[in-house]
């Protein structure tokens, strides 16, 4: 059985690895972007000097040959599903028995005047990193458009090289479509503390050219003109499915797949950012462009291809990020606006640390954690959520979740005290001896 995987990101590479672990079938992985799988989440650290470009690659080049995973740098331009062949831009026809589409995302570029100018880039591809790095010298100011996670990464990158940054954010506060108001305002203040010029409720209207075809300024919808030589467009990503639109695949925003990640065509699967699950699990979205879901899809599809049909189950939602030096974690469901059937316990030190625990009003079962500047163990938080533990049981054992550095001031006592004050209760944290015993039970 000849298996062809188009795309060498986390989803495609994981599929190849697990197919090889469990079989000897020929595997060919095709990528237009890079020779080898690399970590997109680490791009910023190369620019900032924390890593070298070779550190982006999780596996040494010999790994692929050693494991008999064949690699091809090429662009696929035509699909012949009836005869099970694909054609590359060099004119090569490649046959397959099973085809896995793992083409990932592509940056969303708004239809604006000047968007095609030199000096306008996103931060998604390896080539974006190389372009931004080679064009940062002598910048008087960078403008970042779009208030998500990649936007903050770009802002931090420029800040690390002492380049002033103006951040255009269409929401009233930072990431307010995702974060509750308190956390949104905390992150916004943190950005200001790092001299990031945040312009809220502001949209990009146009990018203005210089005489050489580069950018010289941006124009906002408020009529303000901001001089800049480099504009970072971080207005989100969309599934990279343009090549498949007229190929016979069922496509909505992404390539539609069933619970086994199979498309409407026999022997053709889609995984990662380009896949749209027709019937997602409760509380999950049809398209989730995050690292761990791509990895999970790759592992799942490998089992199905090898005769062990496996339903894709992403489990309970989690994610993590960093806003300069503030770490952020979310486990379970945390909505920006509190639903009517959910109560929240929110503690903050007022500047850089906060803990939010959401729970149902009906049975007090915990549904989500939002953490800034505080580290909680993923496996502990997910277990509490998945077992339907009540808020008071969670608070009693809260110190068990914390894995902040040794000399960091613990916050759990303050969180429990706040709950008791709000609810007239007397919940007490369990002792460290009790928690040690609990850890042994938990690991069984």
C-alpha cells in the first residue's frame, strides 16, 4: 500500500511517524514550503536570538531516511482521484493507494489597498521569518495588524530589537473575543508596560506605497496615518484548501471529514488545520488550528489507515501562550462572556497573576480554568473537569495542581479565601502530606 501525505507540518509528520511505527508500507511526504518538518511556534525565538534556525527542526535530517519516510519538495498542482494519481509542478505523476491531505493553514490577508506591497508580511512560513529578519535593520517603526497570539509574538519580536511597535486591534481591548474582560485588560496593560502602542477599536484601511513599491505608512479607519516600513498582518489563518476547490472534494471552509477523518472520496483523508470535522465533539469547533489537535489527528488517521478504525476525539480543550513574560493557560471552557448557567471564581493580584475557575451553578462541577502568570498541571485540571469534580473539592486540592517555580509565592490560599468570603463557606486547602498521598493515587 503506497501512502502519500501532502504537507509536512505537525499533522502530516505525526501521521507519517505513526504509520511507520506500525507498518512497513511505503510512505511519501510532499511539501512545497520546506525540506523538513519544523516548529512554527518557535519562529519568534530564532528572530530574538534564543534559537538558531537549525533548532526549528525537531528531528535531524537523517531521521526521515532512517525511518524510510521519503520526502519530496514539490508543489502538487493536479489531482486525479479516479486513477489515484497526483501531479506535481515538475510534471511528475505520483500514484497512491491512500492519500492524506495535511496542507495546514495560510494567513488571511484582507482585501485592502497596498496589501501586496513589499514590507507587508505575516508570520507563518519559514520564509516569513527569513524576510522579516533580513528587513528589520534600520526600521523606524513596525505596525502589527490583528490582536491575536501571532500579533503579540510579532510585537515581542520587534520589541526585542528595540523597534517601536504600533498594534492595531479592532476589538475594544486585547483579544476580547476570547478572553474575559479582566484578563483582556491585564494583558493590555502588560503590553503598554512594554511600550507597545496599542490602538483599540482601530482597523487598517490602507497601506501606502513609497516610490519603490515598498510601504511607507498605514492609514487607519480613524483617518490617522502612521509611518512604517514594515507591516505585520496577523489577522488570523484560514484552511489552505485553494488547490482542492475544483477537485471533487467536499469543502466548506475546510475539507469536510467524518469522525474517522475521511473525506467524501474513498482512500482520501484530511487532517490538521485544513480539515473541517462535520460533527465535532461537544464543545469543540469544526476547525481548530492548534498544534496538539494536528498531532492527535495524525495519530488517529494512522490507526484508521492501518485497519484499526479510530474515531477522532480531541478530548477536553486546552491551550497555552505567552504574552511577553506572562504565561497563559486555559483548560476546558472559558467564554469571554459568562453564560447564565455558569458561576466564576476570579482572583488576581492586580497586575500579573490571575486564576479563574468556572463552574456550573446547577451542580458546582468545574468546567474551565483560565490562568495568567500561574502554572497549573494540565493532567490535573483536565482530570477534575472530565470527572465532573465540584468547585469545593477542586479548591481543597488546588495546591496539587500548582507547579510554579520553587521560590514563587503560592496563590492558592488567596483563591480559597476569596471563595469562602464570597460564599460564606469554610473550604480548607489540604496539607502537603495529604497532597503527596493524593499524587500517588492520581498516578495509578
